[in-house]
């Protein structure tokens, strides 16, 4: 039974039935009315205590190729690092600082990629 089933018109109809049927049905009519009032109160208490759940916000679906992207970036940067090291070492006559700068750049590319994935 819904919470809006007990209306003032229904209460008036119960009182009119009591007058019409007489005192021998008074207890049955009162019990029926009391039962409906009790159910109405219980429905309202339940609605206040246990409100209808709101749907959770939809989470974006994770990209299935996320780890493949990271592996590809890492592999490509390592493969690119080999000739870059050779070029830097050949042009700067084996300067360790130049090699460190080249590999630092490769590391920064990998870190930027990892951080951009974390924020998605």
C-alpha cells in the first residue's frame, strides 16, 4: 500500500460507515482505520529512514591498452637512446655531461607520460 493511500476523504468515509452500520461494527471499522494509519506512518518513517538510493556517477572506463602505451613509450625511448648516445658521444668527444643530458631528456619524456596517465 502506497503512502498516499490514506486521504481525508477515506477517513470521512470510515466515520460515515461507522454511523451507518451502527455500534456493532464500530470496533471493526476503528481497527481497520487504525491499521491503515499505522501502515501510513510506517511507510513515511521507512521513506525518511531509508531514502531511495541515487545512482552513482558513471566512472570512465579504463583504457584497455594503457599498459601497452606505457610499454611502447619505454621501449621506443630506450631504442632511441642508443643512437642518441652515439651521436652525442661522437659530437662532444665523449663528454659525460652531454650523454647525461640526452638520457635525462629521455627520462623526462617517460615521466611526463606516466604522470599524464595518472591524471586521466
